[in-house]
C-alpha cells in the first residue's frame, strides 16, 4: 500500500458513513416527535371527548412542533397555548381539535379562517377541507405561516395578510368560517360571507370578561347562535 493510502481509505469510509449517522439521528427524532404527538392526541384530545375520526387523524398528522418557535420545540405537545411572538399564541391542542370538530368540515368544503397565527390551525383545516383561505393581520406572522405551510406541502391553503374583519370577499361564499381571536361582537362581513347552511365558529367576548365559543348556523329559517364553551383568546385586532 502506498504511503498515506490507509489514511485516505479511512477518511473515505468516515465520510461515507456520516450521512447515514445523521439520517439515523433524524429518523429517531422524527419517531420521538410522532410518539409525543400521538400521546398528545390520546390524552388531550380523544380522552376529552373529541370523536370525529377525521379530526383525530388530522391532529395525529400535523406536526405542531413545526409551528412553534424553535426554542419552544420541546414544549410543542404540552397541554397549553404557547407564545409565537407579536402578542399572539398557538392555541392549546384540545381547543384546536374542539373547534375543528365543532365546525363540521366535509371534504368538499371551502373554509375561511380569520387569524392564521402560526398556521397550525390552517394546516389542520387543510387536512379536512378542499380549500382553506386564512387571513392574518400581523405581517411577520403571515409570512412565517406561508413559509411553514409551503414547506409542509399544504397547497390547498392560501394565506393573506390583512384585516380579518373584512373576511375574504372575493372568495365568498364559504361553507365554514373559523375565527381564532375574540371580538366583542360577531363581525357582520363574516356573517354575510357565510354560505347557505354554512357554519361559523368564533370566540366572542371582551377582554377581561368571560368569552364564549359560539357556533353560528345559517339555516333555511334564519341565523341561529349557541354558546358551547368558556374560552380565553387573544383580542380580535384591526388595522
């Protein structure tokens, strides 16, 4: 063997092995996150009464860890909301699942979401609906949500930066509308953009007082409202 050949061969073997080692570590991390996500669904979602199998499957699939700031990745599957910057939060997993189930999404539905935030709720909706249109008032969050959703392959979700009070009129009517911030009253433009036999799920109430998750149905006989759950959401802000 020529001088230095042993070193060159050894180095070649090390370099060849390195990608496999990284891949193995990544796969282990992915398995750990999937296990934690499964435990989250079992203990925080299904155990609390969310029964819709499509919603449960979506919660098992969407990687919540991709929608939180990197420094909070270890807490992504905690039973609590988490800050995502700019005074906003990603909702508690149970609330995401509860509101999604309450919306009653069918595969052919067109859905409007007001308050994209991190994009996590939009991703869950995207697993269930034909198309999702989501509006975020904070430019940085709208940009981040767009990038995250694109990286995960959600081509049926469109993000717009803007004032959610106005909805997305050029895409109306919508089969379902979800609002993830609390106004004191239900914005009329959203009611106007709700299609026949459509449903709106929205937290309603002033900051510092009791907010109620409210389900609004547009029926052949008119519009009905019912309160279901006391909640605490960030305020519905406007430009």
